[in-house]
C-alpha cells in the first residue's frame, strides 16, 4: 500500500516514461477498465475538463492493433491522482448515428475536447511515446498551480542590500505556470523576454532533428514548470522574426537572459538540457569571504573573482549583466576584502581576476576598464572561461574549438587503455606551459585529449591521425582550419614538454608551415571564393574602369558576331564557292 502511495506522488512525465519502458520490456499487464461514452452521457461528460476520445469500431483492424496502446495510455492516466485529462471511447458500431452526427470519418479517430468544446482531431502517428507527449501537452490539472511567492515584508530588506537584489536574474512570479511550451511570434516575443530568462527553440516543421527534439522539449517545459519559460518559434511561419534573431539552422536553441543571448550547442538529450538550464538559472555572482576563495577555486576548473571597493558597489550590476553570456558555466565570486586587495596587489577601484586549474596563487588573466565596457567585459569573460587542459567531447567541442578568442588547441588522441596516463601528461604539460608564459599578449593555448575511437573518423579526416600505441600530437587552429604536426626541428610532435613547446614557439614565430584541414575540393572552393571576393573588391573600387573594360569586351564580341554572321550570309548566297568539285 505504501509503495502505491509513493507512486501517486511521482510527476506525470516520470510515470509516463516509466510505463512506456515497462510497456516495451515487461510482461503484459492486467487489462484496465476502459471508459465508454454513449449518446446519453457524452455531452455531460466532456463538458468538464479535458477529454481525449477514441471513436472506434470493434471490427476495424487498425483499432484492434491500436487497442494495446490505448490501454497503456489509460493505465498511465489512471495511475496519477490528478492527471488533468480523461480518456474515453465511443463504439461507432453500437452508436452509428451518433458517430455520423459527430462527423467521424475513419477509425480510430481520436478527438480532443475541452469543457464541452471540440478542440481538434489528433493527426499524428499513433505511437505510444508521441501520444504520451500529446497528453502531457494538453493535460490541465484541476488543482491551480500557484507560483511560489515570498511572504516576507519588503521592510525586512536592509538598504545596504538594494544593489544585491539586481544581482539575481530570475523570472518573475507566475512564469511557465502550465509547464508547457510557449509559442512565440512578433506580437509576444519581446514581452516574453522582458519577463525573465527564456530558452527558445527555433525550428522548422520539416526538420528531422526538430521532430526528434520535440518530445523532449515538451518534457523540459514540464520539468521547469514555475521556474523557467521554455518557448519555440516556427521559422516557416515566422521567417522575418527568425531572420532578425540570426537563426542559421534548425533546430537552433538560444538562451535569452537580461538582454544577452547565447546559443546552446551541446547535446540535445533531455538530461543535458536539464543540466544546462539548472546551471543557467543559478544567480550570476556570489559574495564570499577570504577563507572561501580557496575552497571555490579547488572545486572549479575556472573561477572569476571580482575584487571591488566596499564604498562603491555599482560595478556589481555591470558585471552581472556582462556575465549573462556565461549562463552559469563559470562561477563569479565577489569580495571587497582589504586582505584580497593586498594579496593580489589591486590598486584600481575594481578588477576581475581569472583563476584556472584549481590554482589561486596567481591569476592567469585580469580585466579592468575605468569606462566599464560591458561588451568588452563579456568578450573577456568568454575568452577566459576555458581551463588550460580539457577533454574534447560533444559538450565541450564548440566551447573550445570555436571560442571567440580563437586559441591554439593541442590535441592528443587517447584510448580506454591510455586515457588515464595520457590525460595526466596533457594536464602536466599544460601547467608547465602556463607557468612558462610571461608574454600576456601571446595567443592562448588549450591542451586537450580526445577519445580516439569515438572521434577516429573526424581526426583522420581533419589531421590524418590514426590510433596508435604512441600518442600522436597535433596543434590545431580550428578558426582557420589549419594544423601543425611537426616541431621546430621538423620532427613529429611528441607528448613531451620540449617537443610541444618547440612546436608552439615555432608556430608563434611563423617558422613552421601549417597544413590545411580542408580536402582538395574545399581548398579549391576557398581559393575561388577568395579570388571572386578580390575581384568584387576591385570592381567596387574601380567602377568606371571596369565599366569601360566591360563595354569594350561587349563591342569586340559584337564585331566578332557580325563577322561570323556576314560570312554565313555570303556562304548562303554563293554555295558553289565552298564546293571543291
């Protein structure tokens, strides 16, 4: 009995998922009672709440095949105390006249009703998972969902905390109360973004990846009920809006917060989407004491520390807004402690320090601008958010290889057998390189390792790397699609500090020629594009000269054409001149 009570407390989405898995792998379950509607009770039944009604014939082959799915859906709904939807059937053989009156055109025909009004006919595939998502989307709990509100009076907030209220970027009360995906268009787009953080899916109905993502997007909205707005824009219907938002492909996922936008490019699996939104909704910055700094640096590969003057905390709001682009990926700590001012020799009114690789002894970079350039600060925060060494995965690839500061990336393939040893060597070499650098103007270098089995085809295509017992090392400039695989002495780069440092120093000096990651066709395309671009620039800068040359060529072509035509006319008039006999 207790187990059943626990089951009733689970979320609808979790129960639907669990039962769908059981439907596939478990033994058949006992039949559930299927609710039947008749002409006498139909109107009174569907007049209250949301109803999904299957109109069927017991002799219809499709209806028989669909029956197990319908029973499973009925069981799913019955197992929830307040499902927000009722499933029922109408036997159209028994009540033929009634079904004709209802304009039932085929069997099984599934209609959605709400408070006595016909809403729509379900036109999708009759697969269990798709119907579960459809039910989740349209279910409406009879218990009002009230967003959590504070009961504390405003007077409790001390005047000194007035600025701190602006640090936390949270949606207003009542956001996403229904737990459903919000459809956006030009009439509501800006208003929704003004209400608070919003995660938007830009899609096209014909896009296969969009269709695959759709069920999880609905589940994500249910998961973030009362916490975050999950929305979507149909780019077939709203082409101008999608163009205005810079949509370049489908599906394109963009997180909007506090006027900043950031495209989500990691895995589109539900658990990863949940993880991302949880991090993104964390308050932007956190005030710490001196003794908490070391603890936070040890716990995170990258940490930002804002040291400011207690007499002027206005910088806190500027940093909060500029850091929206990080979406919680890097913690930003703040402190006005005189001890930290002294420890890091801070003489300016404020400064942001970047600490990497769990080392708080000295920052790897710092930022200060007396004019507080928010755009520049955002770029700096993005450029320094990658640790010195990292594993390249689906989730980190875009962040590292397409980073705005365009770092050089030292790539080392690893196998399951070598991953532990090789990754540790990569970390050690990365730390040595960081300690060696005194020129802050040098190009940033990231040291990375990759799964040689999972990324085998990509590494072979891009860099000619094949899995081997001795790790192959390349240095990649992904922004220009070029790489280097030899050091300053023209020897293959080895997984040693001297060899890698020799290559990096030679690359910096320009003494080592690069190789292209593009194939022949791509290189040819780039070459032709460059020539056409150059030609376009010449034409724009020398328009009159180009026009005269064009007219001259056109005149020569005209004369040539007239000559040919004149010769043809002469041949037609004097055909004997062309005969040799």
